[in-house]
């Protein structure tokens, strides 16, 4: 997906395309994670759909649950969904920062006289 360190620095439109693609990929991951959480809270936590959506969004955003869970299945689901959400957060940061970090490192490898300075 990215150029090798011996290749010239990619043009800005390629870099912008990579950033937009990373952002859209992150949105897709968030949408799937939110859908999974909503479904799980509804099925295992026995909450209404809107309450399930609220709980899933709050956990995914790192804020914490809203409704107390009474069933064992709901509590187990919430436990694993919280762990899953933490991993999703780290993954999203990696996806979104990868093109920026790569461009910075790629530009860093150029000598002073080459195409450096085109961040």
C-alpha cells in the first residue's frame, strides 16, 4: 500500500487519498462494532434496541455503560465487548495514523538535497 523507502515521496493527492481511505476504513470498523454491540446488548442484555444502541455507543467511546445489566449473559457480553472496544480503539488509531506516520518516516529518510520537506 505504501511506497518503499527507496521510492520517491508520493504526491500529495496520493497521500490525501490514503488519509481519506484510512478514515473511511475507520468509519466502517466503527459501524460494524456499533452494530455488533447493539445486537449483543439487545440479545444478551435483554435491553430495548435504543438502549442497546446507547450502551454500545457509550462503551465503544470509552464512557462506560448506561443501563445496569441483570442477566448473566448480558454481563458476560458486556465484559467481552468492553475488551473488544479497547482493542478496536487501538486498531483505529493505527489505521488512521499509518499514512501520516509513514509519510513522516519516508520523508525523514531522504537526505538534505532530495525531495525532503514535502510533508
